[in-house]
C-alpha cells in the first residue's frame, strides 16, 4: 500500500459532516466517546463454536423447515424457507391514495459460506471468499433478470449484537419489487453529482479517502477505509478503484480483489479486540428495474454496532427520534486502530493464507 499522508488534526469537538451518498448530515461528538457509562454492557461472543451443530438448519445434511441440506463441501445457496418476498404474493388493491399497498413479489435466498459451523468470513481462506463473491455475482445476474425484481440486496448479519438467529457463516439475498431506501437515495445522489460535476460520486469519495489518513487496506481493485462521514465508530467502506454499478460488472481479477478486501476487513475487525466483531455488511449495487444506473456508486458497507468491546452504539433519541446519526468517535483515529490490526487472524490455527 502506498505511503499515507500524516494524520489530520483531531476532529472538532462539535462538528457536522455531510454524507454525500445519503445526502444528510452526521453529527460528530468525539469528546463524548469516553463519557461515564453505567448502562447495559454487551458480553462479547467469545464462547467455543463447534464445527458441526446437529440442531443447525444450515449445517450440511441437517433438516430445515422445507427439506434437508445436501452434504455440501463449499459455498452453498438455497431458497429461504420463510422468504420475505413471494412468487405467489397476493394481488392486493386499494382505493386509498394515501395508504397505498402492493404485493411483495420476488424471492429470498440463503448463502452458506462454508460447511464448517464455526467459521466466519475472517476464518475463510482467500479462495473460499472468492467462491462467495463469485456466487454473489452469479445470483445477482440471475435474479436481476427476473421481471418482478427491482433490487438485489445482499447482506450479512454477524453476531448476536445485530440479531443474528444462526451463527453458521452465511448471508442472505433479498430480490423483490422493492428498491431499498438507501439505494434509492444513492441513485439520486450519484446522478446529481454527475450532472453537476461530470464526475462519478463513488470515484470522488475514493479520491478524497486516498488523499487522507483513513485507508486501512488496499489492493489493485479495491480500497477499504473508514469514511470521513462514518456514521458508526468502526464503519468501513470497500470502494472500487473504477466506476461500476453492480457485482455483474466485476472482472475476474476484480472479484478476486473484492474477496481479498472483504476478508481483510473481517480479519482486522476480529484482531481489533481479539474477539469476533459483530457487524451488518451490505453490498450496495444499483437497482435492476430497467433504469439507467451508470452513475450508481457500487460499494460494500460494514456497520459494526460496538463502540468498545462491551459497549453498543445504541440508536436512541437523535437517531430514532430525530432521524440523524451521531458518531462519538474520530474516523481518523478509528482507521488507525484498524490499520494496526492487520492479519493473520489472531485465532488462526495454521491454515494457509
């Protein structure tokens, strides 16, 4: 990775920063990060996890609500037994021009990263993460071609702190007629930026991050950083080095680069406090409803909910009541912490990288 410029001065005590993708202000109050805390403490997920759990609906050979898993040996996907979108969604109608409704048509899928119940993204080999990225790209292409699908959302919920119902390494793919709100906003922010400057919004953000102290890892295709406008203390964006709008556009080398960068981020998270870091990971790619999305800023976002190893970032009055995020940290400092948490994984058992 190229030599980084010196760290910027500490963030101002009271500062608002514009989030160019969401087009909203984020309030930064880094001076409040060390305030006295007598609220609930989150116990880290540090207990042993077996490589196979006979009660797990995702382990190879185990029964699910709608069938039995094959004895898979690599990445494996199946249609969710309780999907949030349905191919046979009832056609509802309303004559109320305010309380609108429409059928939730589409499908939902589960992607198991690995047959080993104890693994996480951080514990996979680079080739195994590449297989996951390949599957994401292939399923995006297939699902995006379905006429009822307007958006393919790929996301991973890791850890009990974000409500994960099963610790088996997996993610989900939602494909339905709904364009999710953050993506819809990124469509418009990308278009407005391009119309105003002739530049692509994702590339403009990348240029600024490359010129600052918040890059935590980089390769030929992708850059990982704690963005200047981060909403969470250890939020990480994985940005492509060229303009693209979806996984479908990735070359073979770029799929490999993305896989390596996702694994790198996951390892640094776990190394930070030598414990499994919970997070929500989401692949931000353009809708697939036939529109022109050449300016959409493809990227991957990681949102860890922890401010310290045992303290959650709660969404409370300002966030839930007011609708705007408050970040009690300095992105420059958090990036430095993650940069120092490079691999190999702290719990590695001698597997080849």
